[in-house]
C-alpha cells in the first residue's frame, strides 16, 4: 500500500493523464472506463488521509470542504484556461466520492455571478439530468445557458416554454435565436437553413449552433447551407470548413484536405475527418496531430503531403463509403447507438448529438465525462 505522499503524487498523476486522454479526442469509452476506475479507487484510498496539506488545485476542488472553497478554486481554474469539460469531471468525482451532493454543488455554481462558473453548473446539471427549477426562476427572463439546458436536458416538457419565448417580442433577439436552436432537440420542426441564415445575418453563428443545425439537416439542405456560407465573404474559412466537417457529408473530404495548410482550419478538418471516417482514413493522419501540443507536431508535417494522402484515399474509397458518415457508418439509429459505445470521443460526440435530435428524451452528454458518460 502506498504511503500518503506517494498516494497524493499517484492521484495527481492519474488526473493529469485523464486530462491528456480528454484532450486527445481519439480516446475510446473503454479507455475512459479503465482509467476512471483507477482514478476513483486511488482517490477513495486518499480520502482516508484527509485533510491534505497544500493539495494541487485538482485535489483541492475534489476534496473541498465548502462552497466558498469551490468557487475560489474555480476562479483560479478560469485563469488557467482549463476546459469546462474537465472542471465538470472534477465536480462529478467530488459527488461520486460523496464529498458533496449534486444539489449542494449546483446550488453554489448556479448562484455564482461568474459567467464561466454558472456555465459549468449548467453543463453539469444537463449531464446528470438535474432539475434546476428549485434553484433558478424559469419563468423569469432566463439566460442563454438556461435556454441551452432546456433543449439539451432531454425533457420535452420545456418545449412550450421555448415556443413562447421565441414568440415573445419582449425577449432579446440573441436569446430568442438560442431558443430556436434549443427546441430542435425537443422535436420542433423548423427550416434549419433559415435558422442558419438568420444566425449568420445577426453575426450569431458559432460552432455549437453549426453542429446542431447541420446534424438536423438533410444532405440536400447541407449542400444549400454550405453554398450560402461559401458565398458570404464575412464568414471565416474556419467556420465554413467546420460546417463541412460537422455535416458528416463525405463529399467534402477532398475539399477539407485542401485547407490543411491553413492553421486556423486544422482542428475543424481533423474533427471532420476523424468523426466521419472509418479507421483506415484516420490512420493516414499522424497520431501526433491530435496531441495537446500538436502545434509542435505540425512543424514536422508537410500539409501538401497530407492533403495528397487524404485525397488519394477518398478517390480509392469513394464508391465504398456512405454519402453521409459517422465513424465510417451511415448514421442510422442503431449505428449511432453502437458508435456511442465503441467510437472515439469525436465520433461519440456526433453520435450523441444525432441521438438527442432523434429522441427528445436523450440528453446531451459529454463523451469525456466521468465513466465516459452514462449509457444513453
């Protein structure tokens, strides 16, 4: 058995490794399950030695004694640019280790005036399907994170509220547009290309809304929407390539490859190729390109060579692959359920999104949360 100091070092190392697995995007569900079991067992052993003198920020948050300590640590985390997904993971560990309850933690997060802390609270509430109505006045002038929660929680009872919110001209137009996107999760039928054009016109378009809208669109609608985006000189190449990537339409693969030389587009291209593709295409792209310090890897890679490899692969396999693909499979309901269980983080994110749009009771879950997310 490890002594206290060795156990602290071991837990901190495991948490650093977990952050790396989360950032890699290629991590699979079984890897997360296996690693999280080690994390949970080690933290459970460390819990017997509390309190810990001068713990790392991660351990301090997991084993925090009260709400004020959580909020203070989250302020520190926000200055360190740690992702909200990882902060949510730490919060889940704190709940799982019975250091706090979901209600107590969320009560602290959702009453914070800090926007980032409030957003983390809303993400956590969505993921664990926590009813926030006891903590927030849902009949008042609700914020954008709350509107997102209503769509992503998997509760169709919120559809009437969102419909009334969109119809209310007293509401802020930016918030009404968010409600338009959120109610798509709850079975509301609306012309998604029109929503896209509205968001572009009002300079409200972002990657999150693109994901939802293009997942909801048919292939024909995707083509129409992307043509519209390409004719808009005010839209960045990064947003346009991300739209192509998140659409799942494999015909855009060669076009995406042509943008490897543009540093601002690389993440979107990798996102699209890996989320859409079977393993054979994913293997063409060096593993190092997905490393958290991938900027270093790119300095040793010739974009033109990578572009040629991807285009050659597409020409050799275009007759074998579906016109729309997630993890190399046509995105049927059964295929999406299978991808959620066996795909990498990028593929599982896309599968969850599409499953939520198919079934109003399915919530949006982070694929890199504790245990890789609860079964859908």
